[in-house]
C-alpha cells in the first residue's frame, strides 16, 4: 500500500511495512506473536537483507501494552496505531497527546520503549465528507478506486475551478488536524481499503493537486511532500523535541462509538481460536523435539523434509493471526481456509514427531527380528544387554510422553482404551499409578488416567496392556477402577432468595452458565455481530435442569455436570467436567495439586445468544479485574459506568489468564485459548465462551458475515483459588503449563517392541522456575548471521548455494514475573547457558539477537527519543548485554533474551 502523508507547513505517501496481528486472541507471547515476528522478518531478511525499523498496526481492534516491549525487542524505532476508544482519542487530540514514548512494561520501563504515533479520528482513511466540499471531491479523498478499478471521481482534479475546490478541501482538512499534534509535521493517510488498483492514474491526479497546493503555499498554509514512514519519523527525530511518556496502560477495549463496543470478536468463531492455540502448542513441542533430535546421534531422518513440515505449520499459525482471521470476523469460507491450513500443518508436524519416535524406538515384528538375526548370524540371547524384547498381548500399546518445557512436569494424561482391566508399567517394568473410568466422550470405551512425572525436555515411556487373568501368584498391578455416583436431574430454583446446591463447596467457588440475549434486527436498535457486542440486560441463567455424576478413585475425582435448556431436552446444551488430582508429594506435584482442571462443552446455542460462564467466590473485589496482555503481563481493569452500553464496554480480552482478589485471597482463571472476560459484580467473573448470531445489517447476509454458528465448542479453564502469596507464585507457571501440556504419542504393541529395563538417563535441560523457555528451534535459515557478509552474499547471488544451518539454534528465554509481584520469584536470575544446555550438546558459541533473530544486538542502536521527564529517570541504568565470548547472562523481571546458540558437531 501507498499512503500520502503531510507536513503542515507537509501530506506524505508511505510504503506500508506490515505487522498487523490482532490483540483479541493472541496466545502467549512466546507461542505466537514473537514467532510471527521471527518467521516473517526472517523471510524478508534472508531474501532481501532487510532489517525493518518502522511499523504500524492501523486496523487492529485496540492495542496491547505488550506492543512497545515486543516491537522494541524486534528492533523497531517507531510505531503507529489507530483504533483506540473513540472518546479517549477525542481527549488525546484535544490535549495534543497523539505522539508519545510508550513504556509498556512497569518492570522494564526505559529498557524497552518505543515512540508511538496514533492516527487521528479519521484513522487510516481520509475523511468521507468535508465542510463545503462537493460529493465528488469527498469521494476522491476517501475512496480512490473501487475493486473494479473505476474512478469514483468522474471530475478529476485538473486545471480550473475544480482543482481549486480540491485544494481548498484538502488544505482545510490538514489545518483542522494540525492542532491535535505538537509537531508541525502532520501525517495524512490517503486512500483506504481495497484501492489503488489503478495507482498510476491515481498518483498522477495527486501529483497535480500537490503541485498546485505547493505553488500557492501562502494561500493554503501547507506544503505537501511524499515520504516513506521512515522519512517521516526521521524528520520528527531530527527535531529533538521532547515528547510525553506513556506508562504500561493499554488501549482496550476498543469502541468506535457509544453503541459500538468491539468486544464481540472475543468469542467469534471460538472453535478457530481453539484450533489456532492447539496448532501453536503443537508447533512449540515439535520445534524442541526436532531440535533435541538433531543435536543428538540420530538415524536417517531427512532434515529438509522435517524443516518443511515445521515451516508449513509456522506459516499457518502466523497467517491465522491476521486481524480478520483469529478474530472470527470473516466468512465461513475464509474460516475453513485457515482451519484447513492449520490442520494440514498439524498433520505434517505430527508425522514428523512419529518419525522421530520411530527412529528412537523402532518397533520390530517377530518375523522381521528373526530374519534380521538370521542374516546377521546373531543369536537370540546375544542382543545388547540394555535392550529387552517384550511380547505383549493383542490390544496393548506403547505410550511415549514428551515434556516440551524446561521444568519437570507432574500431570495426569488421559488415554482412551477399550478394556477396563488394564496394567500400566514404565520402561523398567514398574507399575505406575493409574485409574480407569467410563469414558465421558465414548460410551463404549474407557478413560485411562495415568500419573506421570516428566523431566525437562524429556520423554517418559509406558507399556499399557490388558491385564492377563491372574494366576494367584502374579505380580501384575491393575489400574484402579473408579466408582461412579449419579445424581438425578434437578430443576433450577427460580426463587433467587433460596440458593440450592447439589454439593456444598467449602470456599464458595461456584460456576454457572448464563446467556446474553442480543438483538439482530437493526430496525429495533443496536445489534451484536462478529465485531460488536451490545447487551442492555445482565446475563440470565441458560438452563432449567441439571444433572451430575461424581467419578472417584484414589488418583482423581472427576465431577461431570450437565445443564439442559428445558425440562424435556434429551441432550445437555452445557457440560462441565471438573477434575481434582492427587499428585506426587514435593515440588514436582505443586502445580498439579493446587489447581482444578475444567473442560467445557457449549452448544449448539439458540439464535442470537452470547454464552458466558459466570464464576463467583466469596471475595470482596469491588468489580476490579486483572486480565493479561498477550500472556505477558497483567492489566488492572476497574469497572466503569458509561452513559450507554456499559456491560459490553467492561469486557476485555483474556489471552491466557485473569484474576480477581481481595486482601487475603485470589481467584485465578487460566485459559487454554482466548476468551472475553468481565467482572460485572463483586467476587464475580464472566467468561465469553460461544455465540450464535444472525443480523439483517446490510451486506452481512449477502456476504455471509453473520455468526449463525451451530457448532459445539470445547474450552479448558484451570481455576486456582487460595492465598495471594500462593496463587501469585503458581499462576504464571501454571498458565505456561496449560498452554504447553505434554504430548502423547502412541505405538501399537500388538506384536513386539523394544524397551529399556534399565532406562538410559536423559540429560535434562533445567531452567529456574521463574524462567520460561519461550522457543527452542532450528529455524533452518540459510543467511549468514553477520549482516555485512549476508548482504554481500545477496549481491553475489550466492543464496542458491546456501544450506540450512542445522547447528544454529534459536533460543528465547522469558522471565515470567513482574518486579514487585512476589517476594521471591521476581529476583534477577543468573544462568550459564553453556552449562544449562549441555544436555543438548556442547555449546561452542552464542550471539545475542533481536526478538526476530535478524539483528545482532551488538550492532543494533535504536533511537532514544527525548522525553518530558527528569534526566535522572531517563538515564536509569540499562541491563547489560552478553559479553563477547561469554555464556553467562542475568535475566531480570519480565526480560526476554533471544540468542543464536551454536553447537559442536558430534
């Protein structure tokens, strides 16, 4: 896109550098936003040698406070946003606050900041109408060309009275905008969506108009030139005028008008949001599994094929972050396209994982093993002592569980089996705690729950088989069979003065399904659609009867609750599965034992219903909510009263976590995927789960832009309720554990497999509990990490000869805690990466890189904008970078470090 931009006493067009994902869904920082940067910037840098420095997000529906941190870490010098709350923008224009240095992290402050420009009330499109302007001129300024390339303006700006009218209109608009900014240089976007299909004609007209205005500068009071975005910011920077500082406040939620709160998309196409998160988690696991595999002695896996599978999913996960994709504001056809690419990419990475497992643990049939023995002359008893062949009965299988995190994880994994009497043993033949119960998904099958503790970046292996009918002296241990207690369906009490509970809960934590009934008829008032949520009444209970089962054994207690819309309904519209585990003692089981794991099934809904889950606890919170910014930091959300649409305007995006608290206790909700969240009452939280909408807004029906979604959505939430000291420690780590749960791969052992009776010890890669391994990947980039050498190779056209650097690993570490969040965890942590990573291989060297990997930090010199603050605050000490040739780093609260790690060839 080209846009023209202005300086009063100048408009100017700009080449648009695109970095434009949506805050309403983005998963944790490491999962998607940083990786989106790395993948896109890596492609541009490898192909063209470009290191981007200026960015914008002009159409995202609000702006997270993580924006300055991440864009600064990526090497940008200045940034543009546009869509912020309409009344806030009006105030900021009046107070000349449209340009500022934004410090999004209260822990990092000046360490990671970025100059930010907000487009004024016209956004990235010129105004559709102007005082005293003809309709043709207004259309020229706002629309340019339609899709069909026909000129909207039949009377172009040429000599005579016509061009004078155009010049008056344009210069009037520029003079109107000038008082909103402290600078004399005004940025003026030209054109809008889906235009410039006949750009040469369009620019010829604009060239003529700008020439006319510049010849008559005294008359119009403006001088206009074309610029790139970099040239515009360079002009501002060279002025050295101090600008204001904005703290860690964000720009959410976004409302474009009194009755247009863009909070509806938080739940639009919830199924796609869930699929995107699962794909991101699978990619995260696949990256580290492949990296660990390649750095160890391995078989004949083709690295080029493996990188192709990973890259396909990287691109699918990245493209779904588009602001009209993950938001759910697109047509079903487009949604199907994104879902198809995600599923294709996931299938490829799953195939890669299976290939890695086959290489590590090749199963051999008895006939193949005997033929190999005959061919090699090896006797049955002469096989290596560390290996043992174990014959299993038909129906058994081998489960390999991989933990992608750099912490030991204790968890319950669920497998589906078709036999109730089952034994589970580890690779040494020792029994493993397990529980069998009737499957909640398949009536003819059983859920097998296995307690597993998995070291960092490591595997655990289990043999699962039908239990042989025991002889009296057998030593086999059978998994415990759970007992099930059923409660009949009970009607909901309509008398609000009487609270009826099926089971009493000591801490008064309860949850129930509610619905907002919304309008779909424009003739009857404001509607709710893919973007906008409008509700004039509080949510109401969505069910008339409820049933329950309690499934209990020594390992896990599971409560299954079913909610029916009417008394006569056969199938529930809402279901909750709540699971409480009894984990291993000690630190390994700490996260498992302090959480409740809940799965939800919602739908199909009635038409024009917004389904929510309302949780409540006996906490005096004053309707103050805390929700996360892209899984990176928490934002305080105080309930606000508005003249209209108060309910909708108090919803916020929840990417990974949210909580409410009083002086003693905190209720935390951790989420697997993005939702909308609000606190409409003290001690309460409402989570947007699903919606089924239809409206008669012009164009929506013909373009299939409604949400007549009859699907059943599946969501996962982990509530934590307890003392603030405990929950603030466990919350960040538990959120990461939910996002990146261990993956289970199954191998059929109906014949024969190879296992280890004395397992080979895997060398762990252990990080401190406050540090998250955000990415461990072999990107497969071919560029030279030295920028000068890379540019020279491009000029010589040597890229065709370059091969993927398989010993160069992209490593990113993230400190999970804020500086004042907890007495212990927020402390700086010192790590020797050469020692920490020795479980992967021998580290030869390392380089500190930008978030994208495209900048060598030692050569990255970002602009430091002068600010309106005391110099002692501005010149506060910065965290030291990596010493040349060193391996030891100190990670401060909320800091993100990115490295290239080079390993020695084995």
